[in-house]
C-alpha cells in the first residue's frame, strides 16, 4: 500500500471543499488538526484524516453566504443527503479502495449524525465539534449577529456528544475561551 501523503491529498480536494459553505476549507483543516491530536498513534489515522477533510462535502454547491444557526439547521438534511454521492465520487476518482471508501463514509456519517459507537467514530465526532470552538470558525461561517445564539446552541447540543477523554478535557476550556472572545468582539 502506498503511504498516505496528506499534502497531496489536501491539494487534490481543496477545490471541492471550497465549493462548500464559506469557511468549510478552514474548518476541515481544523478538524484534521483535532483528528491528529485525538487519534495520535492509531494505524487508521490516514483514513481518519481523509474523513476530516471530506466530512462536509455534502454542502458542496448548496450555499454561498454565511448562515445563521437556524438556516444551517434547516439545510442540514439536504447537505447530509448529498454527502454519500459526493464523498464516494471523489474518493473513487482518487482511486481509493471500496473498503476504504466505506470506512470513510461510515466516519463521515457519524460526524453528521453526531453519534459514535466506535473509537474511530468518537475521534471524528469530537474533532468536528472541538474545531468549531474558535472565533475564526464563527467569523468564517456565521453571521455575526447570530454568534451568541450559535454558541448557546453548541453548548446545549454539542457538549453531550464529546466522547474521547481528551475531548472532554478540551471542551469546557475552549467553550469558555470562545464566549470570552465573543463578549470582547
């Protein structure tokens, strides 16, 4: 098997991810950073990284502008329905095996269903959720007048989704730092 070349993979998919929502490319890079932190030393880390990069491909060509949390929640099911064909098509084009494609699809579906039953799934769910807790994420993806409502939604909905021990350690600190930055914006 050819060793995974993350830089090459990222350069091949960047244009696809940039056709998603504003800020999705930057978000995916933050997700991958968290995947590496939470999945350090795992044999399946390359597929977790792939899933981190492609997990939002369902949003490709759906919206062009920043959203409110309500708009996002309304469009989420449409984006989720687009995920399998978009991810499968891209990974097939990149010559991934059907087994690897199925693994990545399972991880991606876990990210948008927000429920994990396996360790690799917990890593992708936590990485996706932890990556949101930055002021940059809010600036890139959401209308500013909606930031507080967005963070309140995350606090009530996302905190129960965190499953990894590292994720549970980082979540409250990152959430408080983000709230402080919003208040000072």
